């Protein structure tokens, strides 16, 4: 087979087995909530979660670093692939920021922000990043995994995987850092730090919205659909703050209980030492 024939065969294979599953004009089924592919993804996430929980004390430092690197690389590759797909397949509004350079506006989403925070958290292992991802990202990631947004792209389209992989990895990463990386702790002050980071990010996105006329993160206007009843803008921002505080306090409870048990055991050991003396 000469080179030209090989390239033609490769192009035909690409057009038949690859293009239909990355094109914007997807002719397959839409995303089915709690369909078999969706339930399979949830089940795989649950199995990985159980594996993390039951093997956390058996992992060596090299194992932990390897797990963090794998999760970070999956998120990075997935996110870059998604941006490329958006840029080449979607009719995104132009961004006239630099003359003669055709830029487009890439949507800013909560999951997208959490993806980048999680990537840096996994690669750099920073306490502040961990606090933000765990306290601000765990519940939204789990929600996005179980009840993702409506999408015309079902299995096995590329966007099916993008819809589920990021929230699954974000959720698993936050739990993994909590149970396997023992030096990572959540304190009461962690809630304040996480809220400060979240509000700084929100302020930046708010400014971007004002400049571009967008509504990223639903900061200028409340979302059309929400699991919580929200007042009109700008009061809906106060509800965002309240939801973030309440969810952070809930996620802080396991660490509070662990600290209480630790102090109780320490006091008991101290009493036994005093009795022995």
C-alpha cells in the first residue's frame, strides 16, 4: 500500500469512527440523566471513592504523588480538549481584545474554575487551594456529576465524557486530599480563607461580566433554573454567600468530629499517665 492509499484509508477511518463523535452536529442520542452510561459513570466514581477510602493508610508517599499527578493530568487534558472543541465547533462571540488577533470568548463556569483550582491543588499540594476546592467545590461537583446540565451530546460523544469527568475528578480529588493526604486539614479559619478566595474569583468574574456584557456564574442575573428559590439580582448574590457558608460548615463537620475525638483520646491518655504517676 502506497502512502496516498494509506492516507485515504486513514481519512475514511477518521471520518467514519471519530468525526461523528466530536462534531457539533451530533446525530446520536441526547444526554440521558440516569441512563446506563450515566449510571455507569456514577458507579465507577463510587468504586474509586471506596478504593481511596479503604487504601488510604496503605499508600506510600510515591503512590500518593502518583495518584495526584494522574488526576491532575486527566483534568488538564480533558479541559484543554474541551477548550479546543469549543473554539473550533461552537459559534462563540468574538473577543476584540487584541487588534488583528481573532480571539473568542470562552465561557467561564464554576466547574471550569474548580478544574483549574484542582489541577494546581493536585500538582502543587497547597493548603489554601485544598481548602477552597474542598469547601467550595465538593458539593457543586457532586451535584454536577449526579444532575448534570441538559445536553444534546450523549454517549459516546466527546462532550458526554467532558460533562462527567471533571466533576467526578474534582469530587474524588477533594475527598482524596482529605483522607489520604493526612497533613491536609480543615479548620474553622479554613472556611474564612476559602470564602475570601471564592469572593475574589467572583469579583474578577463580575468585572469580566461588566466588561463583556456576559453573565458568567450567574452573577449579574440569577439563573433561570435553580435547586434553591432565589430573589432577583443583586440580592441573589447574598443567597450565594449563605449557601456557600452553610455548605462549608457541613463539610467542616467531619474534621470537627475528628478533632473532638482526638482531644478526647488525648485527655484520656493524659489521665492514665497521671494515675500511673
